[in-house]
C-alpha cells in the first residue's frame, strides 16, 4: 500500500498522488493509495510525517535516508 501523508493545504501532496497513480497505470501495477491529512505535530508524529507530503510504501518512507529520522512535522 502507498500512503501519502500531507497537510490538507499541501498542493504537492495532490501532485504526489497523481504521479503515483500515473506511474502505476504506466506499469500496469494495481495499487491502493491512502491519503492521510495531518493538521498538528501530534498527527505528524503518529503518521511518521517528516514533511508534507511524505510518501510511505508499506509503512516505509520512499526516501531511504529518511527511514531512520524522527523529526516529524507538518512543514
């Protein structure tokens, strides 16, 4: 599963979801995209949001160097 964690006003999150869906279509890969809105630092920590948007695949950040980070937030 692909999860996009973002603030509700984050236009980059909308673009990320569109890009993920387009790539899945090109590759003919069925995927499920889940969007989670974070509005507080607590939400960000609970959903492992390092910044808006954060893209997770099966719960892991798509950016390998970010996987060990814990500086969660909504910026």
